[in-house]
């Protein structure tokens, strides 16, 4: 047997409710035709109403998960999601430096829709200084871009400024997601590529509560496409279209923010 099937990796947290985190990553990668593997950094007790509890994995077990994957798979692209705290971020950074798992997409997950902190405040500077420079792509939403670029973002022009700042901090390509603008009837994202070329990806806003796991989904779709050998620019466009399609049809399970529909 060959080892040629596109293999991708998510380094993130679980969601017992199945809609976000590693569950969203696995569904997305599967639907996009990449074999998904995982390094579990944290386990959350979670449903569509929010995060009730979380437990972080010991660094040794994180190291061992990386080593298990490196010993057996040919991972061609990877992404990070929930990284929880400074020690977990540093452990992941060390492993990413140790192994070559292809282009790295950093989804700098900070706060879940229900308000739970998935990254502690003291870990933000570690993400900025140690993880961001390793990123082939960073995919912040507006609040995350504000934290990382250390500026307020109230206009699309400021999204572009933030994108350039994040690139000057070391991320090769940047996707600033505009879905959090509450007034806008569009959800427009700014892309700044490694070669300096930039463009906007536009979409009509869909009024729905079922948006649990959107950030995980776009970043894991892009990761799957990169694992399949797609160019960054094309992977980004496919990611935007995929998340739009899955939001359009959502699924009514649970009593809060329902998950996306990956079978739409
Ligand atoms: N839970 C985990 C473990 C996640 O990694 C993420 C990713 O952003 C979320 C929850 C976010 O959920 P929501 O889309 O509802 O903000």
C-alpha cells in the first residue's frame, strides 16, 4: 500500500456536542477527501448552549500523540484550534518545530460563541510571539484579529491594516474573517497572500443561530485542500464556499447555536 492518500492533522480541543472543535474538523476533512488525524490538546464538556467544563492534556501525552502520528503517517497539512493555555501552546510549538507536517494553518481560537474562554489571556502573547511566526496561514475572526494585532477593528479598512500587521509579525498568509460585524448584511473576509497580493471574499450574511463551529470548519477545509496539494489562494476560496454552504442549511439539534450541515 502507498502512503499517498492526502493526510491532514488537527491539533485542537474536543466538543462533546459534536458541532465544533475536532468534530467539525473531522467532518470537514472527511467531506473534502482528506484523511483526518488528531492531536487532542483539551477535552471540553460542551453542547450547543455552551462550554460547561474543560480539561487540558498533560504535555507528555501531547508529545506522544505527535510522535505516534510522525511514526506512521505522511501528514501533508495541519491546523491548530483550541490550545487552552501557555504551556499547551509552547508544547505544540515545540512539536511543530520537531516534525514536518506540511503547511500550518493557525486558527487562533480564543472565545466560544457562548462566551467560554478557550485560550487564557496569558497565552495570547505566546500565540503571537511563538506560534504566529510558524503559520503559513492565520485565520482570526475580528475579536481575535484585534487581540493579535493589538488594534480596534470597526471598518473593513481596519481589517486590511490588521491583516498587514499580522503578516509583519510572521504569518505568511492572512485571512481576517468579517463575520462578527453585527451591522453588516454581508460576511466579507480579507485575504493577504504571502506575495503581497490581497483580495476580498464576499458573501451574503445568512440570519441563523446555527453557526456553531464555523471557524473550525473554514480552517479545516483549507487544511484539507492544502493536504490535497491545492494552492493557498484556491484553498481559501474553497474554504469560504464550503463554510457558506454548510451555514446555509444548518442543523436543528440541541437548544442553542446548532451545528453546520456538512452533508448539504
Ligand atoms: N469548542 C472548541 C473545542 C473549539 O475548538 C471551538 C473552535 O472555535 C469552539 C468550541 C467554538 O465554537 P463556536 O463556533 O460556537 O464559537
